[in-house]
């Protein structure tokens, strides 16, 4: 059996060679960029008024002028007005009202907020003593210059990134194509959600859980169920391998008489990379590849244990990180939490402890153990926010010790 780290590293050696595709900006949420997005002009593209108020020449203020006659109004979305210094008198300077987001009027260089003015009879009088040249002006190109890289390839497109793309006129974007994924449950004991199970049956649930987890990548996987018949299993998996880049199976990978999955996958040409990991839950995890690295032909199979806690743990510890890599995303930053109370686990293997997380006022993230009653404990899953990875070779884990967590939220 492989260690957790060795098994994880092996999955990362076989990312899918996914193609690029072009989608509209409105369809690009959550997708991964395949080409850099660059500024099509300076950011901001002009000297921008940053506060509602008046625009003046700082030289007038510096010479002692405090009252200014309002000569016009500069609004956002209008060409710049020009301040004509020759029109001002000895008693009053000249200013233009200027709105936030407007171009700074030509001939001005400083903005005074309305809050710092007294307005009456078409005059604006400055009521503060500290005015700095260029204040409340967002100068041209201070954020980015034309052709600067704004979003590198490999960026996941969230709300802010989509706004940036829109601001440079990127109506379409080149992104990584989403893999076609089939989720397959196996077993005669499973019936459809809408069916009433007999005393010896249960409803299918793992594939729905997996489908919801994959939705975070924008992937809509198809759901399938195959009975415990070796020939039926082989025929159906052959068809699904032909139609999908990734198969994620739940069940049929342990040592039972009806656990046909590993043998069937081998006969279909899927090369086993490993079967079984030194961990609990999820020990029987099977991982294999077909035509690895060949665009359009590569296939990946994760065959997960059928118990729900094992299924969801293996999905978050191995499957989702594998998909991140295949899509071109960097690894998710590691998160850690402190045990809220001592915990003991004797076997010398990695243990994934379901935990409830609580953020403390002093900044600590505490993990409250929820050991439950085994890998079929659905009730325990509902209370858990994450799995805490307790390393092999240690049996006593003290309160306050910090370990990595894998969030399931």
C-alpha cells in the first residue's frame, strides 16, 4: 500500500491534457484562463476625479486664493472642459464643479471635496487649511499601463476577474475546456432516489454528493448506476470510457465477492497506478489511467470506496486536487487548525478525522473531533466542516496541536 503523500503525488503525475475553448464573457464564470488578459489602455485612461467637489489650479490656492467662482460643471462621461484663467477676477479665482469618475478639467490639477467647501451665490469657498497639489485626483496610468498583464493564464475567473476582462473589452475568453465526467455507483443494494427501498436496500446518494462537489469547478457530471454483474459492468464502463475523460466510481473496489471493478477496469485497458492507501477511511481507493498524456485520448479513473465518509474524503483529498491540476489551477493553499481536545488513534496509518470548525476571538481555528461510528456515518458528515489529516506514526494527538484540514464546505 502507498502512503497518503505517495498516492497523492502519483495522481498529480497524470493530469488530463485538456484542450482550450473560447466562451463568451457571460459564460466564463469559474473557468480557467488559457491566455493572459492585458490592458488595452492606461488604467485609469485619464486623470480621473476621485471625489465630488470643485477642480482648481493649485497655483491659485498657493497664491492665497480661497474663494472661487464656479464656471461650469464637469460630469462623468463627458469630454473635458477647460478652465480659462483669464476669466477670473482679483477677488475670486475660477473653478469647475467636478463629479467622481469625470475627467479632470483641462487647466486644473487639484480637487476640493464638497465637504470642505462653503457654497453660496455661485461661489465656492475653501473651509480647510490643508490642501495638497493633486489631491483627490486619480492620475492616469497609476494603476496599470497599456499592455500590462492584468490576468495571467491560469487565473480562475471570479467576479473581480470578469469585471477586469470586461473593462478591457474581452467579450470572449479562451479558457480550459471542462472535462466530461461520469459518476458511477455500483451495487445491487442501491435503488433510485425516487424508489422505496426494501429492507435490504438503500437509496443511491454518493453520486449526488460527488456531483455537488464537482459543481465548484463548473462541471456538470452525468450520473449512472451499474448492478453487480461483471459482464454488464464491463459493457457499461467500456461505453462510459469512450464518452468521458474521467470516470469516478463509488463502490466495488474492496475485497468482496462482487467487487468486480478493479479486474474489469484492467481488462478494459485502464492501467492501475495504485490500489489501496495507508489511510482510514478510504483505504481501498483505486486510481488508474488510459492513454496518459495523449490529448483527446487520455482517460482517468478514480474508483472510490462506497461508504459515504470514504467517498467524500477521497473526493476532497485526491479527486478535486487532481481536477485543479488538470484545469491549470495552482494547488489550493493549505489550511491548518488546532485540535480542540485530545484525540487518540492507535493504528500506524494516516487518519482523516471529521471535525467541526470554530473560529475563536483570538484568531485560532479550532477543530472539534467528530469520530462518529465509521465510514457509513451520514449523520457525522452533516456536522463535519472538514477532515483533519492526522499523520501516520503518531497515536496521541494533543489539544492545541495544529494539523492540516481538508474543507468540505
